[in-house]
C-alpha cells in the first residue's frame, strides 16, 4: 500500500507517555470553593460542578501532544490514513450539502479515560460518541498479526477507517438513534440485533472510504485488498467465539459474522456509495 501519498492529519494526539489521560477530580476544598463562587455569582453550584466534571473526564489536547511528521513511522501511517478519511468524508458530506466535522484520534498505551469511561487496551480500538474521538493502542496491530494472522498496512487502515465509520454514524444521527433504541428496550445484542447492524454499517463505510481513497491515490498494491478482507474475516464474532470458547453463540453477537463483515466492507468498496450501507433496513445481513 503506497500510503505515503496521503495527506497527514493534524488531528492525532499522542498520549502514550501519559499513562491514561483525563480523569482529573476536584478535592473537597475545590468543591467548597466552587459552591461559594456559585452562591456569590447567583449560579447553580451543581451546574458548575457538572461542567467541571465533564471537562475533567474528557481527554485534553496539548500542543506538545501533536506528533511531528516523520518522528515515528507508525504514527506517520496513522496520520496519513486519518487524513485521507478526512478528505473522503469532507467531500462526500459536501455533496450532500453538509459539513463534515473531523474526529480526533488519540494514541494511548495500556489504558485511557474518555467521555465514555475508562478503557484498557484489551477492548481494542474504539470510538466514543461522547467526545467524538477514536482511541487506538498501536500494540493492537501487533496483536492482529500474532493472534489473528491479519497483518499488512491496508488491514490496519481498515481498522482505523472502521472506527471513523462510527464517527460518520454519529454525525448522521445513527448513534443517537441507537441510544434511543436501547432506552426503549429494543434488541441490541444477537445476530439480528442493532449492535451488529451498527458495526456492519461501519464496515461498509470503511469500504466506501477505501473506494474513494483508491480512486484518488491509486495506492493499493497486489494483495492489499485481501489484507483488509482477511482482517474483517478474522475479527468476526463467530471466529472470535470459536477461538475463545470453542463454540458459536449467535445470541451474543455484537459485530457480525466473518462472512457478514467481509460482505459489507466489500459492498462499500465496490460501490463507493454511503447509501448502500443501510444495514438497518437490510433484510439479509
């Protein structure tokens, strides 16, 4: 994959040396001061505390956290892939008369605090709609190769593009609809549940990005597409369940089978059309 042809994103934050970011808390003295300020200013102290808690739980971005191009080949790769997803989705949103808001991608090591709570590296890459950030421990790519036999730069690009797909869903209102459905008690887990449909749509949106990126750069080399398809196949629910528990439990599916993940990524890649990614209305996943 000739990924060096892509523009680098400025929206990558390297927090690997900070042992998890965010999560600051006020002391009892700090709480008392806020209460006094609130009473003197006529503002609700609880509202002020709530705002401070929200700010402290979200990761902060400092200028020094932005990696410089070329310092680390892996980081350079992430910046290139994220930058190209930005270019793709900006153009596609503009075609629909909308403006695309870039997500931030946070690199961490071991564990990280986000607006969605604390997560350790074992959960893998994830997207948090609460702060519209993608979180990635680069060691996951080593695990992909060693545990899942899913190696290659385009396989790694697929992982990043999938998480960006969740950001696209947030901008389109899908994430909010999912939350409302959960509150109504609709079926979330299972082979026909909403979580599977959400994840398969993100796979399809990753394919849409790959389609347009290839048209723009002609950067795929022999075997690259197979790398992404192999990665999608390796992390299907059925394949992971066989590895970890020796049997397949469809009622516990959250991401879709290997075949489904491959099929929906391929749908996006072959068409390049986000409209083809409506997994929520599809009768066959």
